[in-house]
C-alpha cells in the first residue's frame, strides 16, 4: 500500500510540474492537510458522541435485551457457536451496533468476536462461522444510519425520511442476499465434502 501512495504522490508532483502549476503544490498540500484534520476532528467528535450513546444503551440494559432477541436467529446462522457463549454475545453486540449505524462501536466488538471464533477454529483456514460473520458485517442491516445522518447534518445536507427508509431497504436486501448466498455456498460445500 505504501508503494501505491508513493506512486500517487510522485505522479501528482510530475503532473503539476508538466502542467505548470508546481507553484500551487505547496498551497494544496497545506490546505489538504488542514481539511483532513478538520474532517478528522468532526468525525472523531461524532464517533465519541455515538459511542457514548451506545455505552448508555449498554449500561441501561437495552443492548442486552436486543442481544437476547437476536440470539435465536443468529444461532441459526452460526450453528457451530454455542448460543450461550461469550463469543455469541460479542457477535450479537456487533450486529446491534451495526444495526444502529455505529460502525466505530461495532469494530472492536467484531474483532473480539472474530478472535474468539478463531480460537474455536482448529483449522488453518476460516471456519464456516468466521466466513458467515465477515459476510454479515460487510452487508449489515442498518436500521438507523447514525453516522451518515450526522455527517449529512454536519455538512448541511438534508436528511429526508425517504433517504433513511431507502437505506434500511437497501441494507435489508443486501443482508437477505448475503444470508441466502451463504446458505447456498454452505450446501454446495457440504455436498462436495460428502
């Protein structure tokens, strides 16, 4: 990846030299760094706010109650994982955070769940549960896209209700498609192994 960034930087410098705008390069570099820092600061504050909301939801027991509701459907998707295990708790919490649009809160939960899935996996390649977990995280159902709503509000974009409904529908269809595809691949692989 370092080679890609280096190549892009060198190409940018060469193009600015060839187009005669090398004098603007210093200004662009400083402005870009300032813009990047401002965006980082705004997003960091957003992450802190929504993680705080998520922690309040954890402390109030809301997440635990939602996790209990998710255990049964998720135990269908993860038959190899004990539904009362700590690993399943992390999987459920990760899914809840993703559903609430809190990707920054979902990431550490997902990493911990994946680590526990790897500890249960005795093979040198990913287990079925690990593959299902990654697929669900990629296509995750989002019921309340908090980060996107916050970013749109921050940049004075309008967040219409139709946008939220559309996002819920798109993520719902993506999740359903992912689950169906996961099941189909599992059935095909099971037949090949027999």
